[in-house]
RNA sequence: GGGCGCGUAGCUCAGUUGGUUAGAGCAUCCGGUUUACACCCGGAAGGUCGUCCGUUCGAGUCGGACCGCGCCCACCA
């Protein structure tokens, strides 16, 4: 019998999944088919930075998802065909490490299960986490194209990788070479420069004597300084600076390497600092990047003494053979000490390379690897940014990009891993074959290594659209519009996409790169699981434990028990993340999320209010809307039309310019500060049943507001959209009207601003004079610029009634004059004397200050005329107010 | 060592091309309301804009130095 009552409060936990279902059922989450009638319709596409399939999403993904979805939704409502490619990255080392850990916990290992079984295991891991990640994007409300989900190792993608590798090989840009690489003993693989991070370490700087073969001018030895004595077995020379008076004379002489007996020439090289260490540098090309360079300059063959297992090798000193580098260091130092060759040791703080992946100390060593030559690829990537075909925001990141590309070095492509794209090269004795398929014939063996993950990521914008096939998708959606990303992968990923896009897809991969904030924990540290500073976005959306660093403070500034996050809902989380974002790093602020929740509730309530007013009205009222031809006549109606039109433009422009914080906060200000606090309050006295404009203006203003808020808070707006009587269809696919200048009404804006000022002045006076807000006070309005309509609008909210009655009164200044509130039960002019005197003092001070400025000849002669005029007008106004007091 | 950025109310942040009374949200304080909303409404208080020097009629805004903090890049053993 009874209808289900509308829930008294909007509940995101209930509404959001329901709304998402509607989008899904209506096909919003799949790229719309091309309209045959509009074959040239504009398109707008984004390729999501594919998250690693190593775990769940974090705050950065949630922020980036909110950003991209805002852009996608805005452009969808503009009538463009949008494509937001969703997908995940296989993330070579990262994923392999996780799976290996899991195997170890099960008491087995990668080696024990073998390559094939390991890959199967990793595939199922990927299925599981990939699914989780996609589910999280859906929960956040991301309107991506889930039907075309991609993975960097799916079938089509493999073809793209093979094709690009083979092409680059044939063009001579990919080559195999023996070179010094960053060896990560943890993952047992070479890694690129970008995967290395420097950490400060305290080591010991040892000084070691190398005897001269033949004494020179009484010298019998040189003393070298090193923090890595274990590498000395691979020394090929000792270098001194040719300008160094102490040692220049030794250049050309020979020293004998302890333990090994190798004769090492003393060479001169400018690289050696005369004021550091001992001034003598041992040269170990196989295990130090500097020494490698110096060795090359002087034509020395590197001598490998540390193997890929991190143990001493080479057989130069049997007593150390097979020791780990750490053991070897101890043993060598002890042996040197014993035979008196250790001349000094002191603590030494310096930066040391570590693997970002395994956390182990990098072992530089000579290794046979695949490399990619970068300079030819880099130049076009530099050019397109220089000439603006790719715009990087903010501009400071553009400088980083250009600087890095300007000094680019070869890229180590091969990884000694199993999880990834296996290198498409086969060997048979001295023969090498590179191709997309195995060569004909017997005896070929495929290179066991895989490619750096970022090689496949670099193809993402076009490989996800079907390349190397010339698909319709590729034609329609490449280049993509925007790449939104954290700036820490600007080199690792962004620059490489530009290079590969230009090389293989004949165009830039995206027109704009937006580098968003990194969200830090409230204490300024990185958000990270291991530090306990991370938050699962779902814990904010659906409620969950609040980590300790996010505990709120009580009045005394002490931390409270962290407790749980309330279920803020996806809209609130999106709003909050966008509101706190900027072009630089920001601290996470739960208050901003809470602010989003308030906006969501407020909007929902406003729509309930409007729906109540619109109940029972015909379509000519509820859907007629407002156009330039049908502008309403009343002041507050013209005002809200003008303001709504304005905020709609501003918000869209801010999203277009990637100023998401201003877009979000601007919406909040509008909804609270204009729509609800003023417009809805101003129209409460009107009856939509008899008032010809109210219904259509109210419905129009709310629909426009919901539309423009939709990119930021899609769920509540979609839900509310359906609750406005007369609504048809989904908000998500509704069409944004073109901006129309004729809806902007400056006269209405200033006229209503006066009304607001008047009401605010009276309220403020009341509060200060301890007059209760309720009673209606008879008052005289002695001011210019208030017509009958303005007066009628102001009086109910100011809770005054206008009269011409004479009598004692309290004077309150308002724009254009004053309002005189008659003495009465609540109003005692005598009690106002002190307030009046205080105000008089303030005004006099201001007049004095301004007049002093105007008396300053330099000011009057040099300041622009309008500034001076404004000053004069100010004095005038202040004098008027003073006279009225 | 080089580069970039930050320091504004108790907290998190806005502050256009310099224009004279520096804003918002949250928190605080005061006062209300129960047919849109207590996840509410109205009002108030709160800042020597990190420090110093300079440019200017005028500096939160421009320049310099310094202090504090963060990030990125870098091959001093």
C-alpha cells in the first residue's frame, strides 16, 4: 500500500553500487560506437597508467583515477566519443619478487618449480590482483572502458612488443654488448640506472700500500684509498693526477698488486682529485663505473673478479676465491693488516647505490646484456616538447624531462628474470637470429632473458588500441588526449612513451602530460605500507581501520585513539583527493574528504527540497529550463541563472586546465555559499504551483549544478538527477549545453549582492548586540539602490519589516546608505553607544590613513588614476558613514 | 655538488599582471532552529604572510642574503 519512503539521508554505501550498476547496464562503461551520422565526431581518450599487478591500489591510484574520470566524464558530457583504456602492468621484477616470496613461504623456490610452473603460478597471481585492482577502480566510480581491458602481456600486446623489438634490432638501435651494468644481487638481474636509488651509508675508507716495482726517487710504494678493497684483485692500474707534484713523476712506473702479483702501470688522469684520499686511485674497470670510464680512456681490459652470485671469482687469489664480497672485504683487510700494507682506515659517509626492487646493494659488474641506443630516439622526443606538441604540466617538470633526455644514456633492456616478455632472439653457435617467431632449423636456443617492464609500458598508448594492426580504435583514439601520472615516472615511462609513439605510431602518444601530486602521510612521510603510513582507499570509501599516523588530535593537541574511518563514500573520497591535490606534494587531509561528504549530503538534500517543490508540476515547468529566450524576470531567478552559468563555465575550464582543487572547492563554495544559503532560502516564500518561473528555474539550476558537479562527484549527482521530477535518461550521458553569454546578468549579480550585504549586515549587528535572531524588527531603510523587489527579498531573511515611522533607532551601515532599526523591546539605542563609538574610532583611523596616502605627493603623482580615484571614493564613503553614525 | 619547490590563522591550504581592511575549509567561541539538511543555520574571534636587506608612492606578491623543510638529478675513490 504505502510507497517506500525516501530515505531520510543519502547513504553512499547503498546508493553508489546501485548507481554504478545503472551505468554498467546502460553501456556507459564501454566506448560508444561511432555514430554513422557523425563520422567525424570529436573523440577524447586516455590510457590509464596501468597499475602493477603486485597488490592493491593506493592513494595515488585513487587520486589519479579521480582525475582521469573527471576528465573523461566532462568530455563525455560534451558529446565527445570517449575511450578510457583500463588495464594493468605485468611489472616484471616487482611481481616476480612477490611470487618468489610466496613460494619461499611455501617451502619451495622458483628454481625448484621450474620456469614453466613458475610462469603459470605468476599468471594466476596476476589474475587475482588484476581483478582486485579493476574492482577498486569500479568502486571509485571510474567510468573506464572495462570491456576493452588490457594487460601488458596479453596476446595482442605480445605482438606489439615483438614487432617493436625486432624493428629496433633491425634498425641497429638494439644491440648486445658487454658492458658495466648495475647488477642487483637480490633479483639476480641487471637493472637500469632508473631503478637504482642512492642511499647514504657509513663505510670505511681504507688506505692500502702498493709497492713500486722499482723505487723512484726514494719512493718505494704508493698508497691508494678505497672503500671497496675486495675489488683490488681486479685492479688494472693506479691513476694519479698529472698536475699533482707529489706523484706526477711516478707516471709510467709500475706497482705490484698485493696478493696477485699483477704489474700495474701508474697512469695520469685528470679525473683523480689531488685533495681527496691519498691522491692515488686504484683502477678497477670491471667493478666501478668511474674506473670503467678511465679504463676505456686508457685501453685497459676489465678484469672480472666478482661474479653474478656476488662472490669472488677469477682465480687470481685462491685464498679469497668464492667468498662473498663482504667476507672478502674482511679477509683482505685482515691480510693487508697482517703484512703491514694497511696504512689507514677511517669512517667514511658517502652515497651508495641500492636496488629499488630488492633493496640490496648494487654490484657494478661487466656483463653481456641487450641495450638500446637512445640518442636518436631522444631527439624527436625533445623536439615535440620544445615545440609544444606535447605539453607537460606543470612547466617545472618540462625542464626535468628535457634535461634528462639531453643527457640520455643507453638503456639496459635485458633482465635475468622469468616473468616478462622473453627476448625474441635465438642463438645457434655463432649465429644470432632476431624475429617475431622462432627460426627454422634445429639447434636454435632462445635467449632466456626477458625485457625490462618499461619496454612494454612504453608502447601502452598505442598497443592498447590494437597496434600493430591498423585498427579503427587506433585511428579514432590515437593520439590520446591526456596522460595523468605521478612525476616519479616521468623518465621511466613518460619519456619512453613519447619516443616509442613517435617511432612506431607516427605521432605523439598524448597532447598533455599532467603530473599530479604525491599524497604524503599527515606527518610528511611517504605513504607506504611498510611504514604504516598508507591508507587503502577502500577503507575511506566503505569504512575501515584508521592507521595511527592519521589519528585526530583532541583539544589539547594530543592524539586520540585512531579508531575507524567512517564510510565516506566514493564521491567524498574523490572530492577530497581532488581538493587536496595541486602541482606539488601535499599532505593527506581527512578534513577534505569530510568536506566532500558534506557537499554530497548537502546537494542531496537540496534536491530533495527542490523535488518537493516541483511535485505535481507539469513538464512545461520541470523540464522547460532556461534559455536566452526564456529568461526569468525576478531578481533572484536571474541571479541564480547567471551564477550557475558562470560556475558551470569556470568548473569546466578548471578541469580542462588540470586545476582540480579549484574545480572541487569552487563547486563546494557555489553549492553552499550561493545555491543553498541564498537561492533556496530566498525562494522559500514562493509557491511553485502558482509561480510561473520558480519550478523551471529551480529545476534548471539544480540540473546544471548536478551536471557540472558530476565529473567530481558522479554518484550522488546521478542519483539526485533521477529524483528531479520530469528527468529522463542518465546524467552521465546527458549533454552539457553550450555556454551562452546571454544568461550572464551582471545587473542581477550586483543587485542581489546588495540584498545579501543588507541581510548580512543586519544579522551581524544582531549577533553583536545580543538581539535574538527571531523577532521581526521594524526598520527604516535609508539607502540608494534598493528597489521594491530587493526590499521584498531582503526583509524576510533579515527578519525586519520596513516602515517610514520616525523614532529613535540604531543605525547599521549597509551598501549605499544605512538601515535604521527602531528602538523597541530588543533594541536599545543607548546600549549601542559604545559600539558606535568604537566604530567611529575605526572609521576615523581609516580616513586618516587614506588621507595621509592621498596627501603624499609621490603617491598622487605616480600611482595610476584609478587607484587614486578608488582611494578618494573610499574617503567619501567613510565620511558618509561617519556622518550617519 | 647541481637543479626544482615550499615556509601565510591551532591544522590543511588559496592568494591573478605589486594597489593599501590577506581569504577558505576544519577546529574554537557565541547564538539559534525541528516540514531540504544537527552530516543543519546565523554570527564572531583568530595572522608582525620564516628572518633580514633592497627595489617601489605602495611588497604576502619583485630582487638579494640567511634560517628551516622537502623532492629530483649527479661517477670524488
